[in-house]
C-alpha cells in the first residue's frame, strides 16, 4: 500500500485551560508596624498585623464579568502613616523610633546605590583607558618626538 493511501490521524484539538472559583475568602488584618516595608520617601513603615482579625466568604457566581478593571495599591504619605499607627495604639515614642529606623534604612539603601554607581563608573573608565593594540598599528616609544633620551 502506498504511503499516501494511509488514512491520516486527526489531532485532538486542545482547548485553553480555564479555572473558575466559586468562593473567595477575604481576611481582614489590622495595621501594624511593617519593618520590611520601608517607604521610599518618608515616614514609618506600616504593614499588616501577624494574625487576621476577621474573615468573610463571598459567593463569586454573582460576579459574571471577569474583565472588570483591577485596582491599584494605594500609597500613604508620611502623616497618614503616623495616623494609622496611632490609631493602631502604637505609642508616639515607638512611632518616632520607627521613623528613625526607616531613615537609617533609606540612607543605607542610598549609600549602597551610590557605591555601586561609583564602582561601575570606575570600572568603565578603567576599561576605556586600557585598550590593547589589536590590529598591530600601535606606535612604539621610539617615534615619540618629546622623548629626551637621544
């Protein structure tokens, strides 16, 4: 039997994989000091408490539109951060310590970036100064007219 006469096997058509959830659980956390969440500009770091204070379950079948726009993370300014920590019953002295710690971390990060830039600049300038003569067209010291060794 010739090769062209063999029946072709049809490939199984694969559909894209999709996942649907029926329930969403939302955990609510109180505001707390967030040591690793140092803000870029100013103010103490705030974060979430270690344990949630409440939780709610939501039926997702009522939300049929999966293309709803996503939200963005809100950033708090210096005064808002302090107000949130005060509302979470942190003493003013402790909030002040948080602010000084955050300043130290920001300064350390800035110093590290500046050191990296300085080293990179030094490395780049060193590599520009020392260029090997690859094509053999380099002049020797004998051709230097300013040389007084004659």
